[in-house]
C-alpha cells in the first residue's frame, strides 16, 4: 500500500567506488557537479571521525515518526548509509544514541536525518557518522506511515536507493549511481590541482594574475 512499503534495493554503488571516494573532500566532489547538488546547510555532522561515504538506503518518513527508520536499520547492509527524509521537521527527534548504537553494532556506514536527533552530546563524542538538521529532546512516534528504498529528496537533492552518499564537515551530497565514475575522475583531478596550488601558496608561488584579468573582463575600474 502506498505510504506503507518496504522495497528491495535493486542496485547499489560498489564497495570499490565507496573506498575511492573516501579520499576526496566533499567540496571537490560538489565543485565538479557544478555546485548544483547539496543536502542543504542545515545538515551538519554530529560525530567525531573521518569522512562518511557509502551506499544509500532511503527512508521517507512522516515528520516526527521513526517506525520505518527502525526497519531500514534492520535491513541495511554493512557500510550502508540510512538516509531519512523526515520533512526537515525539528519538533521530534527521529533517532538517538540507542538507535545509533544498533546501527554501529550492525556495521552500517552512517545515518542521515533530514529532521532532528537527540542525545547530541553523546553522538558528538562518538565516531559513528550521523548527520542531522537539528536537535530536540522530544522523542519520536512509531505509527508510520513511511517507505523504505524509494526515491527521496532533501532540499532538492534527489537520492535514489543505492546512490553514493558523501559527508564531511562541509556538509552532505549524493552522487547518482550512473555518474559515479565520471564524477570521481573529475573530482580527483580537481583535488590534485588544489593540492598543487596549496603547495605553491606555501612556497609563495601562487599566480594571482587571474584576479585582475577577471576584473578587466567585467569592466571594473581600479584606481591606482
């Protein structure tokens, strides 16, 4: 029935691609995707640890209800990231430290909540990746409706089950499964170029001629 569905994920990004993307800052991935994809500024990390990368298990939940989130945590595979569209509502927490502990025990790769969490102090002190839009002490309901492994959208970022999810201190984004190879190649070149630029800055060799060239192209008057 529509609104109460637990679907099987039909395809997923491979573990090899997940490992490769762990080497890339989210900002570099975002740049080569034309800066058109983002989970939105409210989604921030609530953990202390390395970059989060994995395949999406998606959940569309009623705001304030986590029944289907529990089911997703039970069926997700090791390394998967459970991504929950809870409408961005911050009235009730969707997860807390108990559900995070369950996810960690099962070897999952992280949890993303487009909504609120609680037990934030404990989660911030831990290493299990959690991203959320806010915090509240008020707990969730467990009545549904909700759907697992269906297309969802977070602030306009469409996520299909099996897409690649990347998150670090700068935020969160999703790479469509069909574009993973192309995006990785472009982001790797971007990262290498920025690494070289940083080396040049430290050596005092940074070329800034492009600034005046851009201003001249825009017709800017520069008083001297």
